[in-house]
C-alpha cells in the first residue's frame, strides 16, 4: 500500500473546516513545512516501505518493590485464534458542537498474519449491540439521533493494509501500532508535495499523492526528506493505542515511556492543516501476581500531548500570514489500567479514559469590506472505555 493519506475521513485536521466553517482557511495559508523527526522517534535504515515500531525513551530510575530481574511483558498473537471481548464507551462533547453518546459492543481481535519483520497484522472488528446518541443544539434543545447497530472494522488511519478484505494494522508484541513514513518534496517556491516517490530519473521524479500522481522537475526541488505518517485520533480510537509495554524486563514500580505520532480529527473533519504532534505514553507495572500457572500483570499508564500553531516548535509549518491571523490548538490527556495474562500474552481487561481539546481562533473578515473579527471555536471531548475478555474463538466463527 502506498504510504499516502487516503481521502476517507483521513485528511489532516484543521479547525477551519471542523469548527469555523472556513474562518481559518480564508485568513491565510499554511506552508506545510515539517519539523525534523524527533531523536526519540524511529530512525530508518532504508526507505520506509513497511510500518516500524517506536523506540523506548530513557526514564529516571525509580525504586522498585521487586528486587528480582523483572518480567518481560508481551502480547502473543496467534493467526486463526481470535480473542473476543465485551466492551462499552460513554462519550460527551462540549463546545461549539455538543452531544452525549453511549455504546455497547463486542470486539474481535484477529491476527491475520505473523509478518517476518516481527510485526503482526491485526484487525479489530466491532459489532454493536446497543447505541444511543443525543445532540444538543445552542438553544438547549436535545435531539436523539438514531444509531444503527452495525458491524465494522476499526479504522486507525492510513498506516493500514487490507488482508482478506479486512482492514489490518501492524502491531509488535509490546502492543505498539507501527507507522510508516511519507516523502516530503520541498520545492523552490516554498510549497511542499507529500506522498511516496515511486519513480526517479535524471530530470524528473514521480510522487504518488492523495490528489494523484505528480511529475516534478528536479530543477524545481529544493530538498527531499521524510516524516512520520501519524495515527489518527478520532471518535474512540485513542482507547486502543495504549499502553505500550517496555522493551526490557520490568519489576513492580518500574516506569517506561514512548512517543507516538498522532493527529486529532473529528467525525466532520475536512481540509488539510499540518497539526500532527507526538503523544508521550508513560507505563508503570503496578502489580504482579500468580493465578495457577499464569502470571498476571497490572499496568497503569498515562498519555499526553499537544499542538499549538503559535508555538516555536511548529512555526515552520505555517506562513507568517497564517500565524498572524490564526491559531489552532489541540491537546489530549488520558490514563488507564490494563490487566495482562503474561503467560498467554492476552489482555484480560482494560479501562481507559481521555479528554481531547480543540480550539480554533481566527481574525478574519466575514465578508468583503468588513473589518476583521475575532472568531473562536472550541471543542472538548471526554470518553470512558472498558473492555473485558470473553473467550477465544476460531477465525471461522
């Protein structure tokens, strides 16, 4: 699969289309330049064609309640042996658009293939058994919205491939969803072409983009580099990314940390703005017990990250005009607890909660010959998720 962003709900998120109905878009344009890949992110030894897992960050030593050598926390994915879970979520959105929503469903985690690169291709199928949603309008009126009980494969964004008709993502045994890189072709007029370079000759290169193939003369190219393709945080997907287990054996009380490239979207996202950032996840082994022949581990974790178009770290992504008239801020913070049967490499239960905030500010005229006005749109989404292991199932069930 080409490492390019697909159109179906995966456009890079800008509050222009989401909240401000074009207010930000008309107040300046983004240059879509990229900051360098972080030192604690993955380093490519060759051109990235397949997803790669992230590397672990060093953390400060902590006192441990267990002075032994520690245990290696790992998931074990077995093709043809699926894991079934019962799950539910409760979500509430405040701000410019308001709603409350609840859903109960089953989840089927299926390993479709154990890849030779150490990454397993997994699909997660959801079957709703109950759904409710009520939208709340600015005048206070509440409108129940019919939500059908559908079956669907969960969609985490463009770092995917189809296997036997199922949407699959690459995971490692530490529970980390891997991601690809995309090529960035910087032109001499300061514009940027994103996609995958599929062909090169002495005079031209061919780039596969979401708009189709682009043929670019080498004389127009200032430089070529690459960037991580972020995972998409949309709807309830943040509940499925964390925790990521340590690459090393850990004892009770030990902590570890990873960073993951992400981008925040909502159900109505359109347009393109380079608002991706990195989320930092910190895990901690809280408890380790034995149940019969099984080693049961309880892991606590937190995750946080934010983006601000006005911050120095992201300023090179936008033109001076855009930054003068607009500001976009995204953030997420969450926490959870996971119980792992470390002997089987199986998640037994998990509770996860997060809060996402999105703010868009614009100083732009609403029409011609009108003075600029300050427009602010806000959105805050909170979500609680629980899942519990039911049983194994054959792939044909």
